[in-house]
């Protein structure tokens, strides 16, 4: 059985009567890249701040590394690295100098500075003032800071926000290597399913403060099954003929719709219709993207 690094039970937080996080039950397995997904304002950052002890929950329980977050907060936080919102740094100092300040606070070996700069591929920029860094480089320095204490859990809140395409790819590839190469479990939040799809192993979707989906990325992908639509001269009769042979389609307007079938199955359906003298006008595939699944799941919030 996989060990859960993070577990919450009915985690709830309200602000002036408005529920920002509503009875959320997160389960993040050891070694996972957990994509925490939701529209802007859905409650992602609030939930993350609750996990990090930056806010106090109104009700519910948080367990991290199997420990009660209320009772063993300091012991937990020593094993957690985080980047929430924008990274903090001194622009006039170099990357190395910024990390030295944090290294003295965390009391980790000085050699760790070179290690984390290597992990985020900033070795060549180590002695350059940070004010001259690109936004992507600053984000990577922020992740280096989060990794400095050699954490078992890394929490990143919208780490690709505002980056150009090359910067997004850099951060994505960096995150993907962390569990396997360094044994770090990662919680990464985003409002872009396309990003989460390319790096997460597990997904939690939050909408209006409630967790509406939580499972592996593969289970989410299965929801995006494509459909085959067939237009005939008589949809009702065509559906009856197909049902008699076990093809259970649904009439939608002037078409009969089936969940994605193999090419051979589609050919067999068309052949059966033709054999019954039913004219087939059109066969088309309707592709249902993961993005459309996400928008459908969160459509109530999107319309607000």
C-alpha cells in the first residue's frame, strides 16, 4: 500500500462567511507529482497556505508525513520546501549570495548551494546579480531556495504563471525529474490542465472550494474518450438496427453517437447500415480534449 505524504480530512476555511476551502480531502502519495488544478479563485492557494501553516483552518485535520500538522508543525515544516506566489530574493545579490542567506538560516551544509543550483541548471549564472535574471531564471532560483533544505515534500503554487513557452518547458522538465532523481514528492498547483497533463501523475480538481475530482492522470484522460457521430437518412431506424446487433448508440439530433470505437468497429457499423439499405451521409469523429473535460467540470465557477 502506498504511503500518503499529505492527507486532509474535511479541511475547511471561511473568510467573512464565504467558504474558500470546503471539506477538502486531499490524498497525496509518496513519490507523486500531484497536480492541484482549478480556476483562479477556486481555493488552491488558500488550501496550500493551510498545508504550510500560513493560515489556520476553521475545521478539519491535516496530516503530513503521517503527523498531525497542529501538534508537530515545526517537525513537518523542516521536511517541506515551498514556493508560494512570487519568489523572494535580493536583486543586488547574486544567486549564490541569496542562497547563502537562506543556508545560514536553515543550517544546511554550504555544499548544498551548488547542488541546488545544479538541479535547477543555474550554475553558470550563480555569480550574476539576480536583478538581471529572466522571469524563468527567477522562478528556478525560487525552486532552488525551496529545495535547499533537502525537503521530502515540495509545494509549488502556480510555478509557470507568467512565463513564456520556453520558461514553462524549463520548469515543467525540472519538476518531472524531482521524484525519480531526488525522491521528492511534489504538489504543484495550476489553472492550466494542459500543463498538469504533461507532468502530473495524480490530479485533484478544486472548484468553488470543493474537491470535485481526485485520481490518477490516467483516469482523467479516460474521461476524454472521443465519440463517433454517424448521420443517416433515418436515425431512429438506424439505431434500432444497430441495437439488435449490440451497438448501443444514442440519437443526438440528426446523428447517432457512439463512444470511441476502433476503425474496424466503425467499418462494421457502416457496413451493417448499408446492408439494411440505410443511406449513410456522414461519419465523423468528435474529439473531446482534457481541457473541455476540465471546463465542463468547473463550468459553474467559470460562469460567475
